C-alpha cells in the first residue's frame, strides 16, 4: 500500500455502548483532522501546498489517547452496570449517595474536543 490513510470512527476505535460515544468519536475525529488540515492550508499557499504528513501527525498525536480513555472508561462502566449480588448492592448504594448533579466522573468526556495532547482534559479522580 502507498500513500496516506487516517482511520476514524468505529474503524479506528469501536467502543462499547455504555457511554454512547461511537458517533461522537467519529464526529470528533473528523473535526480534529479538518482543523489540522485547515491549519496547514492557512500556513501554505493553497491545496497544492498542504502538508498532509503534518496534518495527519497532529491528528495522530491527540486522538489515540482520547479514544483509549473513552474505550477503557466504557468498559469500566459496563462492568459496573453488570455487577451482581453484594457488588450490585454496593454499586446501588454508591450511586444513590452521589448528588444527581455531580458529573465529575464524565466532565472530561463532555468538554471541548482537544486539538493537541496538552489540551486533553484531566480525567476524574477516583472516589
């Protein structure tokens, strides 16, 4: 194979359903790549001057880590929802004890989409 390729959406990172992020990650992928392509166009003199290697490298620098975090968090949430017995009772008590307006466990997920690794929001601190 020759040329360049960028995987996006479920072809790059198929998530479990527990955070409802499949389509969101595909949209974010397209947004991040388009922003990096646009930045290369502004810096150059037109489409002929577009540095695809730089645009794809910038995309690759930020998206895998964010998507890894979504995938591992979705897996953890799935495990949480499928507890049985005493673990289920513990989970239910923890959930009941939390403020219904406390989104601290997912604030990192629903904030602005990072264009560079240094803009990726911090994840939650375990309770």
